C-alpha cells in the first residue's frame, strides 16, 4: 500500500466545493439505473439532511457474471460524489481490503486519522487514487462529513452481507453512462 497525503489549499472555503463538483461530474451518471432483479442489501439515511444511499447486489443478465454492488444515491453532490467513488473503487480490491479501505476512508473523513493520511491500495489506478484523496477535502467542512461518509458506511455494511467470490475479490461491474 502506498501512503499519500491529501493536497489541501490555504483557502478551504472554495476548494472542497470545486473538488467535489468535479468528482460528481466525472463519476455520478445522474440518471437512475435499471435495478430489476436487484437485491436490496443496505440503506443508510442521513437524518439531518435526508441523503439516502441504497446498496443493491445484482447479477448481470446474459452472459452470467459476478454479482455487482450498486450504490443508488438520493441526496446532495457530496453524498453522490463519495458514493460514486466507492462504487468505482471497491470492485478493484479483494473483499477484505475493500472493507479496510472503507474503514480507513471513514476514519480520515471523520478526522480520526492523526497524520491526515489515507492508505491507498496499490491496485488503484492513479486517477482513482487522486480522486479518493481529493474527497478528503470535505474534512474542512464539518457539516458535510456525514454526507461524505454515508456511501462508505453503506458499502461497508453491504460487504458484510455479500458472499465473497472464490477468488476473494469483490464483485466487478461495468459503469453505464
């Protein structure tokens, strides 16, 4: 695992917003997906603002593929960006490492990581690693931390309910745009 520091500017009032808007534009499709045949695994709600993240497992239709984890979000841009990154990153990791990353992201966003460091798995492409680090800018906006952690909490809980593939990897999926 690589250890990297988040790059944060001296003016936190606008940078975190710009970073998150950029992440939403890159990752969140902005449209509802077809979830027919999907199994509901977990739903997390931010009671202070109403953001909702629902995690589904769906087996792809022909040809048969591994099950997929899909994170559906009804909420703010922070919640959407964070959940979209989780959905993109987690299938690239072995199941146990995916759970570890979820816990690490939660700790870092909540400010519980004393060195402001996030352990980035070496399996992640550089662009995803950078976007994951950029997400940590939300630490500078305490009122939005819960929005950013909601998707990771839902994914972590869903991982506990998802039977592992014999290879030990998380389900893979294709992003539909």
